[in-house]
C-alpha cells in the first residue's frame, strides 16, 4: 500500500508524488489529523481552513 503524504502548501493528503490540488511536489509524511471535505461551498470547516476543493486534508503538517 502506498504511503499517504500531505502537501505542505495546501495540506491535501495524497499517495501521488505531486499534489493533485495545487501541483506542488513539496510533500511530507509527517502530518496529523484528517478532515474530509465533501461540499466546500457549504462547509464551515472548509471556510475556516480556507479549503476550496473537496478531498482529504491534514489538520497539522510539519
């Protein structure tokens, strides 16, 4: 199974080598917590975290 990495720029969690959300290659395996965003336009959490696209996001990325 591929290791999940979090993007340092947008916190999107992925198993790819490049973030599909912001196209950054600055990924790290050192992250904690997860938020699943299904509807970013109506989600208070996504507004607080400034998430504009649906997906899986890390809460803390180091």
